[in-house]
């Protein structure tokens, strides 16, 4: 695990249940603004998806983005956390 990945995972672990944050938000919090794609790549390698809730990281436009275990599972996990509003957009998005 790289130093960058450890920083990403530390930030993502702190995202509360039922809330989501953008890849860009995570990148800013680790001091690497503009590294949204690198954050996504790090989350794709997440060795502890139960402990590090990478499904809570979404696109800046509120769409769910990708997930190593498939978008269907990511959507189900977010639904279980009641993170959607009507029309399928994320409701608890914070930038």
C-alpha cells in the first residue's frame, strides 16, 4: 500500500454512514487537489472494503461513479444507507 493510498483510505474511513463525498473532496483533503482520478484508482485497490467504505465516494455531479465490485452493488449499498433522494441522485452529497 502506497503512502498516497493510505492517506486516501484514512480520509474515506471518516465519511459517515448514509453520507457521500466526491472524489475531488477526498483529493483536496489529502492535499492533492486535481487528483480525483488517482483517488478513484486508489479506491479501486481498497483491500478492506468493509472497513474503508469506498462506496461512499461519488462523482462531483452526484452520480455514483465506478466501484470495484460493480455499480449495482455500490447502488445497493448506498440505498441501504438511504443516500438517495427521488430520481436516483445522491441526497447527502457534500462538496
